């Protein structure tokens, strides 16, 4: 492998500076992940490599994001396979710290709070999840800062890449970076789907064949809303909800159309009014024991 593994912040900064100097680089990209990588993560890495001279991927299973210790323990750790995938995409460095490196004093007493934007949708179903996610993302964005200047002595450009499947997390990260003046550009990367339409997720591996087939109703319902938006028709969300409810293995948590930035419902566009403008159709459901989320942007 050409890729290099580092486990401490000091090593990350040293190797980042070395690579920027050796490559005569002017930009660095960061791809934060929790491992168990799939083709969706490969797309993040591929985009970062195409746009930057040096690319760092992080692999860290963040305990602050898990309300259930069993869920944390069950989360797959596949470092060797993850590194092979990232190496194939041309990533330079993998930062895979242990918990003590990220939280040296134990769990942090001061955390980033997601505020009202993080209390709805996923935040309502998983209290505290986004506070934990933003806290670790803030730390990772600091860790991933270019370790040295660009080759011409100027400050190296810095970009971080996040998948659009986690739409609420992406919106929150964008707000955190804007509100707290982080020196990084957040780059969204579109959802990667399997041929049958299911959004790729590390959780998909826990679905039985029957459950996986049932899960396809999520993307079908989103596509139904998308087709109506593209045709400037009323979205008729109730009928799309009924489609999901018709699948007995699927237990719907939420399904709505929201403003992409504020995540506030666009209720007036979901009834009898022809859809105009932009929106985001979001859905979350349990399929058997597995919780899945998905979304699709609407732009009439």
C-alpha cells in the first residue's frame, strides 16, 4: 500500500506537512468516517483526491454518537479492508486514533451543541446524537488542518467532504463551520445507491434478504415525491406515506419535505399546491431491527 496509517495528532500534522512539501501541494482534503467503508465512502475519497493535492481520511468510531453501548460495540471495525479501499482511491493518509487520543481526559465536559436544528428529525429519535457528532467533527476538522503551508508559502486550501445521505448532519456541519468561523470549505457529495435504488449504508449488512427487499420501499417513495416535484404537481405526501406503510417489515419514523437549509417542513407544498422551488424529501424507518435514513433533493 502507498497509503500511510497514523494514530496520533502529532503524526498526522508531521505527515501532512511532509506530503504538502514533497508534492508541491497547495490544498488538503479531509474525509471523516467511522470506518466500515463502502462505495459511498469511496465516492467521497475519489472526489477529495480529484480536488486536492493531499487527502487525509479519518476512521474513528465516536462513542459520543451512540446512545446504546450495544450499538457501539456492534459497529463493525474493518480497518484493513477500509485502508485497502482508501488506498485504491488514492488517499495519502489514514488517521485512525484510539479513544484516548481524541478524548484524552475522558468524555469532554464541554461539547458542541447542535441547538434547535439538531433537536428535530434524527435528533428527536436519537437525543444527544448530533451534539456528539458535532463535537467529534469539530475536533477532526482541527486535526485535519494542513500541517504546513502550500508550496508557494501561502496558506494551503482546506476542504472537508461529507455525504448527502446524512442530510441533517451535513446541514449541521455547514452551520457549525459558518457560525464558528472554521477555516474549511465543506463539500457535499451525492448519495451512492445500489442498482436497485437502496442508499448505501454500513447498516445494510445487518439486513436479511427479505428485509433488504422491503427496504427498497424507502427509495421508491422518495422517487414518487421527486417525480411529482419535477412535474410541478402537488406532492401528495400522504399517499407516499401510505406506500411505505403498506410494507409490513417497515416501521416509519418520519417522512416529510423540508427546507434544505433550515430543515423546517414545507407543509404548504405537500398538499394541493403545485410544488415550486427547492426542497428535500427526508425519510427514516426501521426495517426489521435496522434503522435506515434516506433523502432526495427536490428542485422544480
